[in-house]
C-alpha cells in the first residue's frame, strides 16, 4: 500500500510541476481565473479571509504574488544562502506553524503541496528534520555554511488516495492544517465553495458542523454543473442528503457558473447575511 501511494503521489506531483512554474502570460491568466478571490482579498471590508484549498499545485500562491497580496501560509521568511548543487540559488522557507497573531489573508493547503518537502542536514539525526517549501526538488541542497541538506522522501508532502486521507489528517504536520481549518470555519461568518466535489468525508463533516453550529451563516457554492434542486452526482450521502433542504432554506445559494466567470461584488451581498 505504501509503495502504491508513493507511486500515485509521484505521478500527481510530476504532472503538476508545470503548474509550479511561471511563464509568459501566467499572471494575466491567473488574475482572470482567481479574479473573484483576488477581489475579496482587496476588499477592505473583509476583515479576515481564510483560503482553504485541497489542490497540490502552487497556482494560488503565484496568483497572490503577482497581485501583490500578502498571505500567511505557516512558513517563515526566505532563508538566504541556500543553493542547489548546481550553484543555482534556492528559495527555501521553513515551516514555523500558523501564528496566533495571524495575517489578514491566510492560505491553508489541507492536502499538501508539490513544493513542500521533509528535509534535514546530511548526517543529522531526526531531531534536525524540518518541513521546507522549496522551489525545486531539494535533493542535494546546500545552505550558506556549505552543509548539504537532503529530501527524506521520494515525493513532496501531499495527501493522495481516498479513505487514507482521513487517517493522514491525524499525522502531526497535517493535523496542524486540519485544526487551523476547523477553527477558521468556526470563526467565519460566511463560506464560499468552488471547485469541490464533496467527496472528502472529513471536509464534508467540517462543512456540516459549520452549517449547524452557530446562526444562519450563508454559503455560496460555485460550479457550472451545480443545481439547487439536486445534489452533485459526486457528493457523498452526508452532503447529498442535505443539499436540497439547504438550498430551500435560502442559506445556501448555488451559482451554476465557472469560478472565473464570477465577480466578487456580485456574490458579496449574498454573504452579507452572516
């Protein structure tokens, strides 16, 4: 099973490598694809914005960087002096955890990222292990003191599979993201869901808990094939059985559109009820 998961994760991360790179016109494409989200980030009336994604790629980060939006993702400042064995400078950020005094825009990647790696200096014991965000495969990474750092796994820190993800959420590093996501949901006054199939049992449970936990907080769900009178065919029973009643209550509103077709100002009034 472990080797099968490693194989799948390797294929997934390799397929997403092009999404980890920048290229000509990428900023314009991302600005359009994430226009609604960037609009919310720029809206000063939005006091706190938590962006939770199950994607492994780094398109969101690229979009925020191109738009000049400062985000908190749990990683510290760039560590200077690191380079790859070929002498090319490396962008390395070590995990420090989400701070109690948080930034206004926060990114929570529940299923990991193609640029997250477990690393440690060569010859060091397990106490020297760190999680780093690196802009390429970190094998044979050299720090400013000339010390070699190696990746401890053949693949980046991403969660793949179906049922095993629920168990992986309890592993120390991923548990931090899961806990932060849950707290973020409980503190939020409104929820926007886009591009989600409602197949992750743990995430579905958090959404259901949020819906019933406090007040009449609104949800806007965005997707071109979604309908308010029938649940998505991909939704698991826990969500599918509640879909029509949630929509009928008026608390959940469905936008049968692509995310890049939705404007922030058009959905903002629907979220004001929270």
